[in-house]
C-alpha cells in the first residue's frame, strides 16, 4: 500500500526535523487537536448523567494545561470530550496522487508550504499496517517521544482507513456509563468541506491507562524498506533539496528522487526522476 505525506519547511527547524525523521525512519504523528480543523481531536457525547457530566468537566480541567492557549475555547463546550489517547498521521492515498492531480496540487499548496516542501512516498504492508513498524517487547507498536528524545510506550495495533466525510459531526451515545457505539469513529469523520483531500489516516492509540502529552511531538519507527520516494516541490529552496539528498546519501538510505516541474501541456504539477 503506497501512501503519500506532504511536508512543508516554512517554520523554524522544520527542515532539520524532517531530515532527522527520515534518517531515523520516524513517521511523525500529531494529536488531532493541533490540526487546523476545530472539530478534530474531540467528539460530542449524548446521554450523560449529571454525575458523568461533572466527571467530564473535571477531566477537562485536569488536562487544560496541556492544551495550546489558542485551542482552549473547546473546554467551554458542554458534552464535548477531548481525548489524549490517540495520535494521527495523515496521507493522500495512491489513487489521489497518481490519478487526481487537481486534488494533489491543492495539497502541495496547503501542506507543503506552497510547493516549497516535499512529498514522501511510503510503502506499507497491505494486510496489516502494524507490520511495517517496530514493535516493543510487549508486541505493541513503539511510540517515540520526539520532544524528550526517548521511547514513550507501546500503542495498540495500528488502525488505518479512509476518512468518512459528513455534513454533521459524529455523536457518541452513552447510557449508564456504557458507550453504545464505535467511540473512535470520530477520528475518521470530517466535514464534507474537506472531502477533496480523500484523506487516508493512520491512528496509534494507547491503552486506557496511558495518555499522550498534547504539547509533545511523537513518531512511529517504520521498517527500512517503507521509504520509497521523495518528491521535491517546484518552489523548494535548492539548498534544502541538496541538503536532503546529500544527507540520505551519506546515511546510505535508498529511495527514489523526483523533481516537480511545470510546462505548457497541463495545469497540473508533473514529476521527473533525478
């Protein structure tokens, strides 16, 4: 299964972080509350008792210090649950990258710093994506805490699927403390306004007794053969491109390289091997 992820280098330290991740076979994963859609990383629940609602309020208060100030308005919404058990990595599937270039070009603009970044092609196991990542002693997928530069904890088997686009948020139903439906479905549900992305999502979820620090960066360590290709954006700084290629060559990391180009035959970005 080929999946494509876009990286931009506009922020401070992003190029260095990208090179470090590639050289160490790390796939960055983010808590969805840090995404640009305010509906990400939380879900609405109905059927709560007054006691459960108070417990939910206290849980939010205990976690508020981890939440970026720009996102704290979420805490004022009644019956809204924030979870810190899952981290996410987002991709374009192969059919979008290969056949729907009008969508792909938008993602170059939105997620690769207006074509100044790169797109990385990964090739993961078709039957069980967890097989493509390093395991801990307990058999779970290793989660690396990139902020503290240390092993964090093992996640449950990875789950991956395409996003479902809807006109209303997913609502979780609760009755007497029991969840009546698929509680994690909110992680794969987005507004129909994002449907052009046809996003494919990989999710790592911790056991119930653990959680992610929402202010930290995390990654999964993929197997060596998973890195397939790097596509350089049309506007990428030549020094950045050279730095990436030289570093991978020095580290003896094998993957294909492609350069984006435009011509008078199409309005879509095209690629050639380099």
